[in-house]
C-alpha cells in the first residue's frame, strides 16, 4: 500500500456558534465541540483510508479556551500516524475574532479511528509519510501514545514498549 502524507487527509470545518448550542455562560457546550471534532476527524480518517471509519477512542482533549456565542469556530484535523487498521488524528480548534478576523487556538485533541469493511471488520490502511517537522513530531509521539494505551490495557508488556521506555531511560 502506498504511503500518504498527512496533508492528503487535511480537513477544515468552519461553523458559527448558535444560541441553542451554548451553556448558561453563552459558551459552546463541550459535548457540541466534541461532536464537531469527531466529524472533522472522521472525514480526515476517511480521506486517508478511503474506507468506512469508526471512532475508537478520544485519546486527549484540552478545553483551553471557551468558544463564545456568535464565534466562528474552525476545526482542522489530519491523520498523524497510521498503524495496521487504526489511525491517529490530531485536531486543532480555532476561534476567529468577529471584528479583526484574527484566529486564536482554543482547543486541541487526539482521536483514534479504525477503518472497517461493510461488515465492521477492521481493514488495513496506508502508512503515513510525515513531511514537516511538526508532522514528524506528531508521528513519533503517536507510537508512544499507542504503546502507553496498549500497556494500560494489558495488551502489551511494559518491557515491550521500547519507544515509551526510551523516554525514561538514557
């Protein structure tokens, strides 16, 4: 299978924050933002694999800045690493200032998706070939996160998590 670059899966979704999507402080509900991030990540995973994809885990979410009512919120997602059938997707959330048009990073997340066939059976996906320094950093970190998840789930012995162990030994 031919490797793909993260830019081939790059997905951008922009939308307006409406009153029915906000909490009593007039900020976007966290669950609403999670759903929007899930949709963007799903599109990125589908672009990479060209298969049906399902969310396996939300590995990390950071709600760093509230997203106020009336804001234009933009979600950018792309595949950072592909394993056999799973893909890690990195997501950045931006808020656009209504008057200046300047963008501020509000949140970020990491999701994992698996490509499946019509029966829901996992299928292989193309590998990722990172190009930029940032993509290479995400690519390397994805393996450590995967090893940590496998160790915590008791699907990998700690001594087998070589990339993860390298963080703690010199």
